[in-house]
């Protein structure tokens, strides 16, 4: 059992920044990789960024150079620093934890970027 709780979403103007947080609890020792996904209205959920237990990161091309994923193991928390936000980044952002027992998802946090 892994529980994930996202926070930090909000409404910002284009060019501004937000920092999302994902706090993990439960059987966190089973987590091999964590990531952020997003889903815009009428679109499929898509991968934004991942980070594994060796701190190797991976990013979608659309956010590369603007977003940074990081982790604080002492706090069991993963972050997504989002800079230079664009209206196209508007979506519900979900934290994901990958384990051998399947994926776990947070409840999502809304990010809205106005023009």
C-alpha cells in the first residue's frame, strides 16, 4: 500500500512558476520510480517526468528545460519545479509511484496557466 498526496497547484500567468509536491507514505520501500503525469480536458493522460531510486531523471520533450523533478528521501517527497509555464501546461497533475505490485496514483492537483 502506497499513498500519494499532491499539492502546490494553482492559477498563474504565462511565464510564471509553480512547485508541485507529492508526499508518499505506506510501503515506500517498494517504490522503484516516481513520476508526474498530467491530463488536460479532452486529452489522454501523459507522462511529464520521472525519477528513479538512483536519481536518474527523464522528461517529456514538451517540458524539457523548463521543468525539474527532484526528491527528498528524508521527507518521502517528490517535487516538480515548473518554470516558464505556458497555457499548454494547463492540466490536472498526478503523482505516480511505480512498484512491482503495480502503479499508485495521487488525487491530482490543478494547474491553470493563463495567457
